[in-house]
C-alpha cells in the first residue's frame, strides 16, 4: 500500500477517493491522517507545490493535521453523520476552495454506517468531485458498502499485524514509560491482541494499572484470564505422551485460577497446529522460516520444535483433528471444564498408530491360527472367480457337510464340500487339450439331451469354457458375466452350443445380440485356432439342471464360507467368547479372490 501511494504521488496520479478496510486496530484511520499530511505537506520551507511521500511534520499543515484542528481536513464519524441532510451540507461546502491547504480532505470513519439515502447522495460527488477534494473512507465491514461506491474508490486492504511486530511495539512503549516487563508477559499480550495494535495497547494499559512498575507473567494471566505458553506446552506434552492424569491436573489448576476455559481451548488448538507445522516444516530450506510460520518468540519456537521432534507427524495431525472436532462442543457447553477434560482424556488415551506391515503380519498370523490357507493356495490352482480350498473338518477330523444354495435350482441342497469339482487354472492346460463335454450333476449331456460319454477329462472341458469366457471378458465384461449363467451343451473346435434357462429370457436376449455373437465367435476361434460354429439356445426340461460357471462358483463360495465358519466356531477363543458373553457367531466373511 505504501509503495502504491508513493508512486501515485510521485507521478501525480493521486485518486480522488480511497477506501481503507480491515479489522479493528490495524491503523486505517491513522493511515488516513498520514495520507492527508502527505497530500497537504508544503515542506519545512513552505515552498513545496507537490505532495510529499514523507511528510516533514514541521510545516503548519502537518502540525495541525497531527493535532486534529486543520480546517481543510475534516474527520467525520459515519455512525452519527449518516443522514442525507448531513451529506448535502457536506456537498455544499465542497464547492469552496481550501482555506489554506493544497486539498480539502474528508476522512469518513466507519463509512459502512451511512444510510442508503446518504450513499445515493454521495454517488454523483464521488464520480465527478471538484479537483481540490479528496475522500478517504475507513471501514471494518466493507461488504456493507454499496458496489456503486466501491467502483468509484481505490481500495486498500489492511492485514493483521504479526504477533512479533506487536510485541516489539509493546516493548518500545514499555521502555519509553520506564516500565519493566518479562518477555513472556509481553508475548502473551501480543498474542491476545489477535493482530490488533489498538487492542494490544488497551490490554497493556489494563495490565499496567494492575501490576504497577513491573509487568509479570502472573499479572498478565491473572488480569486477562488466559493461560501462559508454559501451561499450553505442558498440556501438549501430556497429550503427546498419553498422560491423561497430567492433563486433568493442568485443567484443574487453570480452572482454580479462574481462567476462561473456552478461550484456553482455542489456545490449545492453536498450539497443536503449531506442533504439526513445526514437525512438517522443520527441515524446510526455502520459503518462510519456521519462526515466521509460527509467529512466536525464539524460546517458544524452540520448545515447540523440541516436542515435535520426538513425535510422529501423523500422530500430531491426529491430535489436532481430534481436538478440533471437540472444540465447538467445548465452546458451546454449559460445563466447558467437563467437556475439555473428556476431550483431553480421549486424545491422551488414543490407541497407537501401527504400520501397515504390522497389520498385515497380524492378519496373516490370525489366518494361520484359524487354520485357513493363505489366498492363492489350494493345491491345483484356482478358477477365474473362486479359489479351491481344502475340505473343512470338525475337531475329530471328519468331513463337515455344508448346506449350500444353488441359485439356478432355487433350493438348498446338502452336499459334502469335496463333491464340488475343482477348477484347474486355464493357464495350466494346453490349448489342444480340449474335451468337448461339460459335466452335469447327473452325467454328461449332448445337444439333444442324450448322454455323450463318461470321460474322466470333464474338468478340461470346464477349463476350456472358462478360457473362452476370459477372452470374451477382455472385449466385453458385461457379456462375459451374462455367459457365466449359460450351460454348455457342446464344446469343441467344430461347434460350441450353450443354453440359457427358460426363466432367464433377458440373459438370452443379451447373449444372442449380433454384436455379442460376434464376440463369442471370435473368442472361440482364438481359443481353438479354427472357425467354430456358435449356437445359443434355451435349455430343454432335461437339460435345465446343467451346471453353469455362476452356479459352480456360488456352490464353491458357499463351501468356503461353511469351512471358514466351522473353523471359526471351533476356535478356542471364539468358544470362550460365546461362553462368557452368551454371544453367537453372526457372519463369516471371506476376502474376494480373483484368479
């Protein structure tokens, strides 16, 4: 802002209206007075005809503006001077030349308080003001200023003043007043000012009135009702170390001292944020320094860095997130002490973070203790949708029958797990080792429903069909899922015949689409190496019970669940939990296994 205004004055391009906006106590009105002095300064010799970038503070305009009694610089309170009649009287005086100064300047403080009629009266004047008139508006609520006014002003946004800048200014004031002060006490005052220099001066006056010629940390914390940095650091250390009793002890101490606990919760949140920043930015070589990011004194920055150094970044971030979720509850609670204590206890008793490798090792150990083979094992390989598992056994070693549900038959059937045929991996079967038969539960069935043969190589036929489905899946996944519900009536290099259950007319229509037939034909030809005739039909009553890939996979999955459930129910820990708590095993889930 200083650079922009200085360049404007040196080039003679000074705007006719300025708008200074920002939070309270950051110097808006003071800057307006300084700008008025720059515009009207005539120099120590009273001979200058141009605005001065640095006012001399010697000439009559500078002295009178500093004293607040210059006739050509008027300060107006927008809260009390907000009517249209006042604005019109102001406009009547603008037509007259300045009594002495170079410009007639109107400083309007809290300009957002003007009424709508007053703003409307200002519009024309702001658009075409007399050349000797300048306006400087100041406001803390710029959103209340009409857009038509904003477009006619040069806007300057005042930022918050840093804590260290405020502390430096407070030390200067204390030195000029011959008042001794502890550095930590000054830091607390600067922190509580929250970026406002005026608030810092007000707090300093209050503390001096209480403490007298020496300002101490105890005086500041007692007068303001806030915790000093050491209390916050001790509390953060207790949280990092998981020391819940220490957290309760600290809260009890500050509560007895009459501190504002919601305010303290805000400071705790700020301190935890500082720990995270100190951890992640400790080794940064470029950009702002850690002291600038934390906006703390050197000693406080060193304390934060030391605590962050012996902590984990993820754990510190978890502390901040957990406390930020509780902050609103603490602020709104009718019993803030209890809410603060429970939040601190919950965070101090947080479970430790475990590396992912440790969790995987624990899962693997649990699988071994339950007797379940690791994924991908199971002897002769696995199919496309399920993996082969060993037969579940009870404690005596006998086979455990499982009640399985066949979705194609719509009824449950009691079968032994080893009654479900295994599915060799297609990658282990040579392309020319093709068996054209697919087994059913009652034998092998041909295209017309007549038995073909009773070959022992029926598993290879299933492998061939699954291999063709894999080729289809590489082109169209949805079509492959549809064909998994089809029963194979004939499979060979010359001809492939599949059938859908009559109740699955939707699936049959999808599979007999011209594009679907072309994909299936290409896949069969790619597998067999010759042109294969492909037919899709509906199953006859005699062939309606033929197994499909979907039904076989469902039976095998159910068998695996039954085996796992039996193993879990037989586990000593589970038995003890059921006995002690009267619990029941609700569900056993298996990881999804893809071949």
